[in-house]
C-alpha cells in the first residue's frame, strides 16, 4: 500500500524542477517544443490528451513523401505538368532481375518500423513500393535519363554521372521532406508524462539538426553533379568501376557521407568539422548484360579522403571485393534491394552480420563500421571481378 502511494507520487513529481517550470510556463508564449504554436494550444495538459494511434501516425506520414515536385536543376523552367514516379533502381531492368513473385527484400518502410520497434533488419516488400520517388516531371525525366534508361552500361563517366544525379535527387527529395515529418511527429507525445514529452521533443530537435547538416552536404553534392549534367561534362567524376561475371543478388543506389575507411578507422572527424561539408561518394551496384557492374564515385571538387578508400579497395584480395561492396552498401545506404530466396538462404550468422552493419548506419553522419572485417568473416557473394578507374 505504502509502496504504491510512493511510486505514484514519484511518477507525478519527477523531476520536480520540470513540474515547477511547466506550471509557470506562460500560456500565451510560443510553446517550448518549437512548434510555433502558443503553449496553451500545444503542450499545455498534453499528458491528459488521447495518444495518437499507430495507424493515424502512419497515415499522417504518407502524404509527406507523395508530394510531387521536379528536382531537375532547371526546374521549374521547361517542366511539363505531369510528374513521374522516378526510380533509382529501375523496375524493368534491375528490379525484375532480382524480384521473385513481385517481391524483393528491402529496407523497412514506416509500417514495418513500427512493427519491428526500430530493430534493424530487411523485410519483404512489393516491387512497386521499392525505390521510387515523385521527383521529376516527365519532360525532365525523359530528356535527362535517356542514356541510362535505354542503353546497357557502357562504363563511361557520363553513364555513372547520370545514375549519380538521379540518386542525389532521390536523397534530396527525402531529406527535404524531413522537416514536415518532424512537424508531424511533434504530436506523438500526447498522453505521455512531461519527462516523456521532453525526451521526444529533444530527439526530434536532434533529428532536425542532423538532417539540416545532411541536407546542406547533399545540396552541395547536388550542385556539383547538376553542373556536370548541365554542361554535359563528366570528366570531374572520379572513382572506380567494378564489373562482375555473376549477377548480384543485392542491388544498391546511394549517395553517402564518408568519414571512415574500410577498416572503420576515422579519416574525417565530424565532431571537429561541423562547418565543413562531409566528404561524399556515390555507390551503385546494378545488373549488367553479362553480370553486374558497380561504381564508387566522387566529384573532383569534393575529393579529400575518397581516394584513400578507393586505394584500399584496389589493394584488397579480389575474392573479397564482391562481399565488401555488399557490406558497404548495407552500411551506407537505405536504398538496397535483395533477392528474397538469396536472403532467406543465407546462413543465420551472415544475415545477422548484415543487420549489424545496417544497425551501425544509424545517423546521417556516416558512422562506417569495419567493412573489411564484415566481408572477411562473411563471404556472402563470390564472382570474378575486374576494376578500372574513372
Ligand atoms: Zn508544444
Ligand atoms: Zn521538370
């Protein structure tokens, strides 16, 4: 009896300074959470409000990522009125090469995230849901990507540059949607204690700040690659191209920040360089007419630590390269799709290694795990490989 009273008391009074602060918070001031609303219309008495249910939360997010806009660098000039569902891993060419019964294994979407409670793993998804975004008008999509949509990979820097351009636009599309996502998620603390409210709002502020840094760096990549597309000049795209004899069961399209080498050693200290854009690279693994091609590429004006990583890759035992690129993809990108039967046939410790590498990819600020060790311990894919420089 006594114990119960005590615990109820401590729940309502903990921490005391918080309750005191909240009691004194002026009702007509902008709310402490940063929503822009008055306190009385926002967090006043939030602990007594009805919690938002899971399906309502997901429904609220839905519209954010379906808001069509053209991200072509000339937009809105020359835009047509129709928007297309653009794909970075094409449905016809690439997804169909690995899909089974209309499904692939991919990163969890919002429904899955709630179901899995944030546990990192891959899930089965319909091919129609995978990797698309509504980020181009039909005119700019047709006129810009004709080469990569209609001809097989030719190994040229232009081909790689166009793939990188479309991927950068996809990432920008998502990154620029995050403020709207955060705004929506501010309501998720309805019914929570004051401490719980502060915890969620702090996490959201952190997510907002991180994504602002990520958006700044991505904008820079976008400007660099747009310039190449605009001038039809791709000689500033540097990197490595790999060609594999075997078809890869894992595909990837990604623009990511690079702060560590393939052994997990830090080359760029983010904590000391918040004002400097983080070095970036593009990684693509896609089907080829006679197997698979992949590239790790960067723009010459952003070149800092990327050549070190490229050199390490070239020095690796070639038999390790296929698995190494797969782990790099999983660690640095959320735009990965996998053939279902291959994923399900993997030994459980290899699957666990993928999930661990994926779990280390938890921020926008490139916490790269020890890719070389993952690949060494988990030889998940083998193929003969040739490498060349861009
Ligand atoms: Zn508020
Ligand atoms: Zn357009």
